[in-house]
C-alpha cells in the first residue's frame, strides 16, 4: 500500500454541492451517461444549493466545489456562488467563454476537465487559453480517473483521466511526470475515484498514496469516503498532502456520518 507519512501538513475536509437537473443530489458517478438513462441517485435534497452554500459559509469551510452534472443547473450553481462568494469552486461546462463570468459571479476557481481533454488527449492550446483568461491561480484541473476495464487492462494498473460524464477514457495517465507538467498550469487538482464515487464502499487507497507522493500542488480526492476514520486514513496515507471530499456518507445527504462531526474534526485538524 505504500508508507504512512509523518508530516506537519494536515488533510482537510472539502465540502461539495453536486447539481443534477437543478437539484442538489448525490449520485453514483459511474452511472452517468450521455444517453437518456437516468443515473443512480443516492439522495436528492429538499434544501437548495444556496442553503448548502450558506451552511458551508457559516461553518467556515473553504475549498469546496459546486459541480454541474449536465444541463439545467446554471441557476442553482449561480445561487450557490452568490450565497458563498469566494468560498466555492465551480465546475461543469466551463469554457473560455464563461470562465471569467463564473469568477465574477463569486467562484474562487473554475474547474475543468472535458474542455481541455479532446478526442482522448489533452489539448494544450485550450488549456493555455483558459489560463490566459482566468489565470493559473484561479484554475483547478479535474483529473477524475479510473483504471482500464479488467478484461483489457493486462499489466497496466495506471489510472487514466476520464471525461464526458466519466465515460470516455483519455490517454492521460495520472502519474508523477504528468502531474508535474500540469501543475504549471493550475492552482489545484481535483480527483474523483470514479469506480467508487457515490458508493460509500471504501476509497482507492493506492491512488491517494500516489497523489500524496506525486502532486506538487494542493489536491483533493473524492470517492468512497464514509467515516471520520477515512479522514485520518487519508492524512496518514498522504502525509496530509491530500484533502478529502465526503458526499453520500454525510447525514446532510442521507448518509450515517454526522456532518457536524466532520466539521468538528476539520476545525481541530
């Protein structure tokens, strides 16, 4: 599994607001498709995106993200940004045409994946265009990834960035060299472990170890976390260099883990 680190850095909790059809939801990431079939939904909130953003603001949680999963989420996303200006990152459908407007609307950063990965490869011209518009310090690259299918993986155990609702593989492996290169263009990385996203069934610990060893800039992992012990585990595995998003497991999203306990842990970190 790799060594456990001792480090003065500390893993932090990063909150999330996932939007689907204009509602705050927790869904199983691997069930998102480009077709008409609805994804598997773990939870749909009665509270608005602005309510969640205000809660995170009042609890002084920083570095969280609002993700638009498909169409119909624009108003809900903007409402969250208005409720917590400067406190949330915004991802989903970000392009050079709208990136600056999201920053002006209150996003601390914009998050991009699909726009800069085109036809299975990274498009350096598009990446540089985004940097030119919002600046490196306002850009987060979403390197959400999964391993190749078991029947075609062979000896290749690398994680590859996936785009377009996490359905399309790219040729871009999450490794030390690639993270070093991309760190020149952005302020942070966001990495969803797609196979376990929304399942509350455990984290991809090998990926967390690698991110802690390889990333030269702040990085947040999301996928499978379900307990306070998982926060402690991510800290131990990464030497405090990887932050953690917990979604479906929280009681505010229908799970069993008390949100207040996570906030308390974060304050004491």
